[in-house]
């Protein structure tokens, strides 16, 4: 197939305005595949722990929305490679994604996925449904399977506000795709087992958005307490978790000042009860 550079300018303009495909990645792969990441190349040796890995992401729903939070640490094996990496990203006005796994590949995924949703909206004149967004992300993950088998694994967590149901929804994935819808809350990454255990005890269906933010902050702290790859809040450097709230008003990221106030409340309570809040038995 001839390159788009070999075609007349007028024909190129026509093709680019009438792609016949609402998927940006599929469109680019048809006309300029060299611009996309090469996900089918074979590495001489698996990369493994040589590159930075993002760690723990948590999400939970509340009445009328969903909240996602992520720690800021990236690790390369037993080394802390970055203390302030961001792992929670806006996908569009009513959704976001968090990444765990190979940090560079995850950042690339987040950027490409955002363009994917914008491309669809421009061509179709409407936003994609929540299920459509979740499935489109699964397709992108499956495209990375060859690289995942060589160590460049990316596992995202997707959260969105569904206007048809007036509620937040959470979807998780594996290296082969998905999606798997989760009820109430979920966590991914190296500290997910500890964060999920914390959420099981602290999550309340009737909680407000403020209480749900605090629940997620507590879960990240519990994960950092037991998982060396998960970073807790760094008070001395003023590095706080990234927290994003999505509801009928859209996506909004809490400021560092807002997050620090939650962290300070949590740390003050932990001076009295180091293991955190105790869930009632009855």
C-alpha cells in the first residue's frame, strides 16, 4: 500500500477528513503505521525490572460518582526511580484511567487513549458510551500483548461517570484485555492486595464523596505500609497522592492543598491508632 506521502494533497485531505473509522489508532495504523508504537517487535532480552514501574491505584464509587487515587512512586527493581510520577489521567470530561506496570508504556497508553476518545467524539458528534470506552481500552491492551509477554506489562484501571445511570462505574483489565466491571471499589498494582483489604473494611455504600476520598487515602497508606513499591505521602517533600473525582459535573482533580488536608487528618489519627480506623464488627 502506498504511503500517504505519495498521494496527491487533495486526496490526502479528503481521506483524513473522511476516515470511515472512528478509531484513531486504527486510522493511523492504516495510513502511517510507523507513527504508532511498535508492539510486535521482539526484544533481545526481556526488560523486566530495568525500567520504572508504576505501582498502586485505587478507585471507589459514591452516590452519583466515582473517585480514583494513586500513589506517586515508581520503582526499578529494589530502587526508587521516581518519587513524584503521576499515574491517574483524565481520559475525557467524564472518565479517567490509572496505570500500573511499565510506567513509560502506561503514559503512552494514557495519551493515545485520550486522543482515541477525542477522535471518536469529533467524527461521531457524540461521546462514546461508558461500555464503549471500556471496550475500546481493552482493544488497545490486547494490542500490547506481545510486549507484555516480554516484560512491558501495563494494566490500567478505568473509571467513569455514567449519565444514563447517574452513577460511577469501575473497570479492571488483565494483560490480555478485558474489561471486567467491578462493584463498589477496586485496586491494581503491587500494593493492591493490601489496599483492597483496607477498602473491604472501610468502604461504605452511603459515604459522601469527602468520606470516600478519605477511605482511598487510608487504603493507599495501608498499601504503602506493607508494600515497599508503593509510596506513602511524602510530607517533607510535599508529594501527595493524585486524587480525581468524577460526577455529573465532570472530571476534576483535587489540588495538592486539598489532598494534603486529607493526608494531615489521616496522619494525625494514625499517631493515636497506627494501624488506622477499626471497622465495627456489627
